[in-house]
C-alpha cells in the first residue's frame, strides 16, 4: 500500500522529532457538524503546543494519508459518504478509490507503517457484552496484538465488557499500564471499577518501557497507556449507570444487533445525558492528546 505522508510528518519522522498519530473517525462519525472540524483543529493545535507534529490519518480517494492539510481535514469533517474504516477495510477502500475515516485499528496500522510510534485516541474497542452469545469483539484488540505502537487512551468504551476486554488483552500479550493510577479508566469515567497490574507516572517512564520493548525484541504488540479523564470532567457515575442500563434495555427491546449496537448505545448516552457524555469524551481525548505529545517528545530523547 502506498502511503501519502505529508511533508511535515515525513521530515519529522526522518529527523526523529516527536510525532503523534490521530484517528479521523471521531471527526467524521463521532461529532456533529460543524463542531467536528473545530475539534479536529483543536486536537492538532494541542499536539503542536506540546512541541510535536500531529499526523491525522484518513483514506481519501483510495489513498492512505498520514497527516492532513486543511483542505483534506475539511473533507473528512464535511463530506457526505465518508466511510468508517477498520484495518480489514483498507485494501478494499484503496482498490475501490473510496474515502473513509480510520478507526483505532486502521490508524494504528497506518501510523506504524509510516514509522510513527505514538497514537492518541479516546477509547479502545473491546469485548462486547454477552460475548458468549454474539462472539462480538472489536478488531482493535487483534491488531494491537501484532503492532508495535503506544496507544494513549481513556480505557475502553464503558458500554463494553471491561473485565473481559482486560482479560483478552492479557491473553493477546498486549501490555496495559495506568497513567498515574492503579485503576483502569472507564472512558467517560475516571475509574471503570477494575484494577491494572502496572502503573506509570511520567512520560519519560513510558518512553523507557517503549525502549525496553525494542531491546527485548519480543512479539510486535502495542503498549496501552490508560489515561483517566480528570474526575472533575467525568460523567456523573450515577447518571452514567442509570442511562447505560436504560440504553441496554432499549437496545434489546428494539432488536439492535451487530455493528449497530455501539452507535446505538453511544447515541442513547449522548441524548439522555443532555450531551454530558460527549463533553466527557472530549475532555478525555484532549488529555490523551496532550499526554501522547509529551510521550512522543520523551521517546525522541531515548532513541
């Protein structure tokens, strides 16, 4: 696959300057217009303020772009028909000349191919509730098990089966560490209610772990840096629990299944929390982007 790497990103990678990969699904599918474009620009600006180069990733007209100029960023934010692409969809999108926003799995893969080691996102996909019945598991997990990249996230989406997801990550050999916490964050919530085995407190220590990954030369697997949303910005836990329970009941009653479940639940949460879930999501993403830029800078100091 031919990658179209922006000049700024290409020069930064070649010079070993800090670069942070950003996904585009949040722009095309996660936010209402026109706020989505403003947020996309804000996230790139956050990366730059930390002294790093943003590399927003998307597929446009069958070409995988690593780093978007303003025109392409606006296309992802405003153009109708932008698909949602996981890593399995990339060959199909490239061969058919399609345009699409990249999910965690597609972004991680394309970033790694471009030589970018640090990626910031909101929350990972994971094992879905009632997995024993549906066998529904995000493609994020398998891809991260074979991709050497550091992913800064706010845990996994709270609509998922969090303990099952943590167990699956362990089985796949994907390292997980809480950033400044011994608890696994819950996306909208600072604490999912589940512990993590490892805690890291500084960007420099994250970079040291990344270097140790390379020195050990083990299987190519990701490092998950689970960065909790600040407590003052999290969704009220009682409200979250109540609305999520209602959303799950509504999903069952309406027969929602397969890939439709996640957007249904997320939309239900946003509508029935008067947008508070969206604000908590954005607070988490901002914090992850800032931390990822700090880690990218620390990484350049140890390589």
